[in-house]
């Protein structure tokens, strides 16, 4: 926890950006009956029944100090999917960065090992050398700023029935473009000093 909080206090460095990433599953749904359109004084009405159309996985990357975020929608969330997203982050989104400090949840796919499952060893090592991974602690995913962005994405864009993955990608990309153009940021105020006071019960008790 303190490792992640110390990183959040680091000054902005264009050559070594701090990137948060998170992912969440999404259940694609469709309507089974025609919607009743809005009328004066009435909202659009939707039948409670729905049709399942499969699932998708949403990957979100954000650089808080750069007011930047990227959303990617994939059919799965395998180690190879994560590795391909990391490759795009390093080579397309931040090609000039000396190194990227990546903060993410402690999932089994969020590791250097995933790069070797997706690429030849030489390429995997090339990518790994430009990546410094810091994991949030178990049961501490709330420390991941990308989780805040995913919450905003869900509230503003995904609270509807979206049947096709192409529609989901289109909506996510439009949200990403609008939020980046508005230069929306997150003001993180929880620091290590605060953690040692408010979360003192999770620290070891030293017997003097």
C-alpha cells in the first residue's frame, strides 16, 4: 500500500510516466421487446426481460498527471490479451518513454510472465525492460486510480443494454475521446501519512 501511495506523490516525469490500469467484465445484453419511446412527462420505458449476448472485457489505462486515458474492449481477458495491450501502451501510446511505471491489481495475468506467453523471448524481454510493475495489495484495489475511471465510464456510458461488441467499442471510444478532450483529472489526496493513521489496524503491532 505504501509503495503505491509513494508513487502517487512522485512529480510528473514525461520520460517515466505513471500509468494505472484496470479491467472489468461486461455482460452484453439486448432487448426482447420494443422500447416505448419518451413522451412529455414520461421517460423511455424498457421491459425487464433481456437476452444475453455474451461477454466482453474492458481494459482501461490512465495517466492521472497527464489527464489521459484509453479504453480497449476485448472478447476475453487472457494473459495474451493483457500482453498485447501492454505492447500497444509501450510502442504506440508512449513510444518515447524511457520506462513506464504501471500500477495494477494483483491478478495472475498482470505480470511479466504474460509477455512471454504472447511474444518470442527477445521481444518479451525488450518490453519487460521498459516496464516497472507495482501491484495494489490484496483487498486493496481501491488504491488503483484506474478503478475510479472505470466507475466514471460505467456511470456515463455503460448503464444501458449493449448487445454487440462493436457498439460497445464505439461507445467506449467516444467516451474516451470526450473525456480526454475535456482534460478531466483525478485529485488523489490519500497519502502514506493518512494511511498510517486511518488504517493503523492493518499494520503489524510491534511488541516493545
